C-alpha cells in the first residue's frame, strides 16, 4: 500500500468513527453492563421504533459518490469572544461545531467541548477544523458543568476534557457508558451518568436526559455500546432543550419532550452534516427538519449549531444557514426566532 492509499484509508477510518461507522460489533459491551430495556438489548443501545443509521458498504458508497462540496481550507475569525465571569440572564457563546458556552443563573456550562484541531481518533487524518475556536481556552470563565451528549469524536474529545478537568474540575454529565471512555484519561473527574428519563440535580437546575435518534462509536468494535441523549435544562432561565445530534425521526424526539416538559423556552438544535439524505437522515436532521422541530416544541427561540467547523458530510460550508433561512421563510417563521450561531457569536433572548 502506498502512502497516499494509507492516508486515504486512515482518513476513512477516522471519518467512520464520526459519521456512519461500521456494522461490526463485538458481543460483549466494554462500556456498560445493565439490564435489558426498551432501548438496550443487553449489548447495544438502539432507537426503539426508529430507522437504524446506515454503515458498512453504504458508508463506502457514500464516500465514493463524488458529490462532496469543497470547503475552504481555513476561515478567518477576526475577533474572539471574551465571556464575562458569570451571567444571570441566559447567554450562549459559540465556540464551534457543537461546543457552546451556556451562561445562566450564575452557572457556566459547556456542551460537547472540542478545542482540538481534528475530530478524529488520529492526529494526522480525519475531519480538520477550518475555523479557530470562538473562545480561547485560556479565556474561559470557571466552568461548572459539562454536558456530553454522546461519544463521537466531534462531541467527545478526550484531550479537551482532560484540559478542562485539570483547569476547572467541572461536573461532567453524560449518558450511560461514556464514563468508561473517560476513566483512563480522567481518573479524578467528577462524572454523573444517567439513562433516558432520568435526571441530575445541579444547583438550581435539573438536567433531564431525553431520547434522541442517533448512535455511538469510538472505533470499529463498539457501535452503539454507549448511550446518546438530548438534555432539558430546567432552571431559573426557564427550560432549555439541547440536542447534540439527532435524526428527525418523524418529529418524535420533539413531540416527546413537548408532551413531557410542556413549553420549551430556548432550543439548541443541530442544523448541519445532513447530505446525502439517503445516508444521513437517520442520524442528522437537516435545517428544514430543525425548523419543524422548533414548531413542534413551540419554543420561543432557537439557536443552530453543528455546522461550519468540521466538514463531515457533502454539503458546502455555508449551505446550512442558507437552508435554514429558506426553511424559516417557507414556514413564515421570523428569522430572529432561529439563529445559526457562528464561532465567537454571542446570543441572548434578552437581545432578540
């Protein structure tokens, strides 16, 4: 095998650990041991009644389709955000991709923190950051809480988490099985794991774990052996619904949350990594579906993430915000009600 083929092969392996994965699994779950449930078969977690995300030969078919749009190698970030130490009113600052700083009721919360250059198990291959983080790591305020939605490399980055634990010692809240992934690198970390429909109390806030339509993997033998989840943060700023990744699944993740929690005040929803639809629809919603989710929730506001930092799929870098604007217009929804956040952008419902 020549060097070019080796690099291409390792890049495909890295991509498969983030998008699509592989159908290969071992019989024994190395992350979690627990009772069978309506979404755990004793070895793997699954989306009950949902479409299984594609992998295996479908991954290769997609990678060879020739429809991947060209992204810029780098995008300038003229100025980075400098967050205040604490905020009372809800404020969200975009770092990049699915990493956001949520400040509310005097608490500082990070979602799926990734400051690394690649979302990959490899240092030399896999999706590479095209724009710098919107906040310098050294300029973060004291981080109290980290929400980890699932274990894909664009959401769970051990290098960043180790740095956060060393500098801030936050409480890490994550679904079942992901604590085992953190154990070796973060032996001193404070971690709370929960199943769907369970909750963690943190200060004046309750963090509810809710189903979303996704999957998990860190390599070739651990597909769906750790759980994925969305979160409802119920606290002084109202109810904040955060999804790291999800397929639309006929709107079920949204309808279930609306039925269980009532009106949502602010939704944080993914809008990128959605093409081609035949491959991505079971794991990543598109902007039109995100708007439909907003309507099902009846949320006052939404912010969009999961776009423009790492090229994971076929669409062009600027397609998600353009498609979101088109979908909002088609539905008669005011553009300011659903804002796609770019790195270093700061958003607050008080300023809408």
